[in-house]
């Protein structure tokens, strides 16, 4: 009968802890750097604050435009508003008027 003597190796004891360490490192990396990780949350909050500020600006602009449009609605048509829009579109003024041109104001 043949006998075989086995030398005890330490490598067998390191396989399971090594795989576990790799497993934890992989998921730990994605917890911090992943699409829904801790680092991404800060970026999402920053982006959300920027978009809220932009939304507030757009809403204020919309309220201003709605107010100007309400002046041009049927039944409440104001002559001054109509006169202002026509003069701006045609770039005309009366001979007895003084026209002050303001830089940086875009025509609506």
C-alpha cells in the first residue's frame, strides 16, 4: 500500500478570506464611487440646487411675460402697451419725443 504524506499548506486557509476581501473591496468601491453612491449624492444635490435656481429664474420670467401678455388680451387692450410694441417693432418715434436707448436690454 502506498502512502502519501501531505504537507500542510497555508494557502488553503487564505483562499476564503482573500475572496471575501476582494468581494468587500469591490462593493465598497461602488458604495462610494458608484452611480448611486455617496459621492454621487453630493453631485446630485449640487446639480439640483443649480436647477432649482434656474427654475426660479424661468418662473419669474414667465410671470413677467404673462403680465405683459395680459395687457394685450382682447377686451383689456391698453393703447400704451400696443403703442410701445408697435414702436419697438417698427423702430419709430414721433418728432416731439425723446428716445433713450438703454444698452443690454433685449427686445421682447
